[in-house]
């Protein structure tokens, strides 16, 4: 089964490079990378070209002109371009642990999507991570993170739970199984049926809305937040707005109340425009 790993980026080449290091170090090598670029500058393209020339991994760079926050539109373009039957979606600020792809592959089931989590890092720790830290797995170590200044009161459970206990933590966590943009996966065929992401949506819950339509389709969410691990690099969120949150809330409310499956503003509209 060929897997397509899709993640978005926007003018963050330093963070993107760290994420690419993580995917280059995966134990499972049977996947392609699809970078959904929402209008980044030339330095991002140059970074991707350098990385592509230094690896045998298939990489697609899907770029669109910068026209404000258009994450859903570039994600839809990436889904269409993806060659894999199975899609893992994450973000260009989330470094995957080396077993990330293999965990998603092992847990994939028909008519099911997987819901992972992330471990959030402060800015200083995010900046300090080197390629060796990623490849050795040090940046996923509680001891290393404490040495880098993480507060001792931090909940390190996602990083420290033993493999034999992951199943029980995944099963009994009170956190809902939702489609999380930083760590989720499912079948491309299901994404096509629901017409991809709703391109009206702005920052704030857009990934959850996609997952809610998958649930309306009959796709069952499955929790893997203690098994598929990423560390989330810190960054500002200048694209967040109250108006965007309000719009997203109204759309999601309609999806829940009317059991909407197919968005009227998705992949079909993109391909016929």
C-alpha cells in the first residue's frame, strides 16, 4: 500500500527542514511526500529542491499563489495530486518520530480514520533541534527536553508511555477521536467522497469539520494519540481572527445538525473551476 504524506507549509523553511529530516528518518520507506504550499517564497522552493536532490523519496511540491489563508484549497490540490491510496495528513511544523508512518500503516482499516496527537514545544526548544537530534530520536526524549528547558511540570505521557501500554492509553483517553490536522490519516477514496476540505473555512477547526463529515459518511474514528508521535514546533498565528472562528463555527454547526457529508465548496469545484 503506497502512502501519501501530506503537510502544509507557508514561509517557514527552517521548520519545514526539520520536518523533512523527520520523514527522511522513517523506518517505513514506502511513502511519498506531498508538500501543500500556500504561497511560500522562493527560499522554500529552494529548500525543497535541495532536499529532493539528496533523497530517493518521491516528493511533490504543490504550490499556489499567496492569496491570504487558503489552507483548505491547497490541501484539496494536494489530495488530488497524491498517488497513494492512503493519506497521512500532518503539518509543516510537526516533526514525526521515526515510527510515525509505520504506526499509521499498521493501524489503517477500511472505513476508518486515525486520530493522532502532538507534543507541543516552546520556541527555544523548537529552535535548538538539529538534524542529529531528529535522526537519533533525542528530541522525543523526556530527559533531553528537560535539558533544553521544558518545564518539569509538563505532561510527558505521550512520549514516555511504554509500547505495551499504548493500546490501553489510546482506548481509555478522555480525548475524543477527531480529525487532527497535525496527525491524522485515512483513505483517499473517503476524502474524495466528502469532497475534501471546505474551502470557505479559515483558521480554527477546519480539520475537525473535515473529520465530522467523514463521520457522517460512516467512517469510524480510531484513537492513536499515544502511538503516532510528533513534536510540534512553536510559531506565531497571525492568521487567526474572530471572524474566521465565527464563520467556521457556523459551518461546523450546519454539518452536525444536517449530517452533511459532501461540502459544496471542495475538490469538485476546484477541478471544474
